């Protein structure tokens, strides 16, 4: 029988692995493209805040997934829908960085982060009847992605090419 701390550790590490991989894309594009070429709103958080914030959010959502897995009977129990949503959430979360920073597709990244926001809300909704603490652990993540969605939209709008009229 696997020890609970091993499952907790794996649950917390998994989302951070995707975040770490995304940070390599971000780091390579941040100084030349994000910092120099893009117009950004004055209210954006400082760059140094993103790493610690995402690490804490990934850890909280990973632990939340463990609580749902534990209290919802795992992948074959009542938690299967919630855990499927969570798995989709990880994929949506991890794909945003290559779209925004890798491909520079600001509009597509905005559409994708809107789907991510809806998915997080779905996770909160499906986590709640299984474990209230797990649902609560997802709320800071939902709040941060709300801010990130507004920031993505603002950057997209501020950097749209001007439409030339004849």
C-alpha cells in the first residue's frame, strides 16, 4: 500500500512540473519580447511575483486534487468527474504559456485562458460536494487566473495592429 505522503507529494509536484517546463519558454521570451516589445497596462503585477505565485497556486491545487481523490473514492469513485476536470485543467493551464509566450498569439491565448477560467470554476463546483477544503484551495487560483485573463485581454488589445484604411 502506497503511503499517503507519497500520493500527496506526487499530487503537489505534478502541476509544478508543468509550470517549471512552461517557465523555460517564458524565460526565453520574456526579456526580448514581453519586456521590450509589448505594451502592458500599468496595473500588471511585477514580473518577480509570477514565479512564487504560480508555485504556491500549483501546490495548493495539487493538494486539492489529492483531497478530492482521497475523499471521492479515487478515479473509480464519485471523484472521477472532478478529477477528469482537474486533468483537463492542468492541460489548459500548461498550454497557455506556449500559445502566449511561444507563439505570440495573444488573441488565441485569451480564448484559451477563458476556457481555463471556466474549467477552474467547474473544478470548484465539482470539488465542493467531495471536499470543501479542496474547493476552497482552488479559489485563489481562480482569482489569480481572473487577473491573468484581464491582463491577457489588456495586452492583446493594447498590441493589436492598427487597421489601415485606404
